[in-house]
C-alpha cells in the first residue's frame, strides 16, 4: 500500500523547532506504519532547514507556491494555516507517484483541502482529527482572560481589524458547510470516543464513517528521579490563558506556603505575549519570582522536564492537548480538568486527578496530596503509563490504521 500523507506544516514543524502537537503524533504514526512495510510519501510546504524523520526510504516532497505572492497572502488571510495555493502541486505529485490513498491530519475545516485532493486525483481519502482539535465552533470574540488579568485592546483600529479578520474566517465555517465536507471524505479517524460522539451529534455523520484509533505515543525511558523536600510542579504547553496556566500559578501560591522550597516550572515554545505578560505580573504580585523557572524549547521534554517533576498540572479551560498523554507516558501523576476527552484518559484518583475548571484550591490540594505521599505519586504515575502502554501502543494502533486504510480502499 502506498500512502500519500498531506501534512502542510510538517517540514516547518521539524525543520524550525516549533513542535505542533498533532504533527508530533503524526510523525510517530508514520514511523510505525513504515515498520509494517507501508510505502509513504509526505507532501509538505518547503522548509529552509533539513528535517530528520528516522524513516528509511520515506519520500518527502516539498510543496512550493504556485500563485503570486499577493494571492497567497489574501488566501491565507481568509483561510488561516491552510496552504490554498499548493493543492494543485500536491495533486500532481500524488498522481505521478501513483499513491493508493490520501491521508491527512488536521481540523474539521481543513478537510476541505483533503476533499479537493481526492477530487483532483480520484483517490479515496482518510482525514484524521487529532486530540486537541475543538469540534464545536468557538465564538469569534474569545477573550484571553482570567479574573482581573485581561487582554485589552489598546487601540480601536486593532479591534476593528481583528473583528473583520475573525468574521471573514468564520463565514465559511458554518455547520452545513462542514457537514458537507466531512461527508465528502471517504473515511474519518478520530483519537477519542468523545470526538466521535461530538461529530455524530453535531454534524449527523454516520457512525460507520468514523473509526476510533488512539494516538501512537512513544514511551520514554524512565529513571528514579526524586525531589523530596523540593517538589517540582510543572506546566508545559502553549502559553495561553485558555490552557489554564494562570490557574497553575495561583494554585502554586498555596503550595508554596507549605513548601517554600517548591519550584514551579513553566515550559512553552509557543507563547502568546499578552498571556506571558499577565503570567509574569501574577508571579510578581504573588511574590513567587524566586520560585518560578521559565523554560523554552527543550531538546528532550522527558529527560529535561517531565521525569524530574513531582506532579504535572494541566488545568485546561478550552480543550485538552496531547501534553496530557505525554505526561502520562512519563509515568507522572497529572492534575487536569474534567473537560472533553480528558476523563477518557484520566480516572480520577487512580492514574491522576480531575478537577473543575478554575478550581485552584482543589488543584493545590490534590498536588499537595501527591507531594506528601511518594507512594501515591509512584502508583498514580505507574497506572498512567500503563494506560498509555495499553491504549496508545504503536504496534496495535498502526495495525488498526492499516485495517482502516485497507477497508477504505475496498469501498466503492
């Protein structure tokens, strides 16, 4: 089987050092598929730097703009993060390489480009909607705010520009349009039961059209790192208020009163500047500057950050991310919110803790229970890793994906 993988941002992610979660999962998936003797070609926008895939004989085809620069800018303005002007280049490569099937990964709206590729090439298509993708439409006016810390527009012209841009981007994203797009895809793969349920309820899709395959996650080597007396509370992921990072800081203030030597690690390679400003202000206001360490891009997130940590706190407010399962893979107890698919991975009190949105007191209380009981921390971390071993196995889930692709090719 020859699989054409349409992943526009793949080379940019691994060439330039910013790590987009869904593409991290895709890379692990492609490596697992290659071990099953699948021939894979990757179609991605060109990057100025080389990328190491660790996939022998995997062909990577850089895609270049075919439209004038002005058209490229205009299209990107209306359809963010979508390479409108490289679809035809991708279609030509897919046809020339005689791929059997097209596979893509991304949001529900990015299925548009997969549909176009299927139409242009006559190939069957499989679109994956990864963990962390919000199914229900967001309001166009979200405010990056918690409590008294609010992102304010300083100038009305900036507000008008943002309003215009967001409204234009939302126009094509109505429910009927998306339903038509998803029905035009041959088959859909999701990474959670929650996501499948959402797609069926919102877009009235057939249950037979959607397969659930948990993400493939690599398991890091573990060591016996301990931090008794100097607990490390860790947050990692996008630095946005919707990720719950301000709640982590507020909860850490409570922990700090009991453990003055405790440290809070905040690691992010994708920083939203207003959130960073308010985080720094909150840290200063609470007198925590000497106990908070800011980390940027890390070469090895497991050995450099997660494994030395005592507890990982990810109190999401918008949607959980793959950082949750990376923390579980590191055999660490995780505290996260009862949101979307998180309860599907975290059993409260067994392999982690679930808290209500914005409940910083409970976050602190659960973190203290882990800090105070090293055996509880080990037991929770072990069960978290066991869950990932059982549900996110590369061998098992790559075979499930192969079965899905083979069944799609058999459909008429």
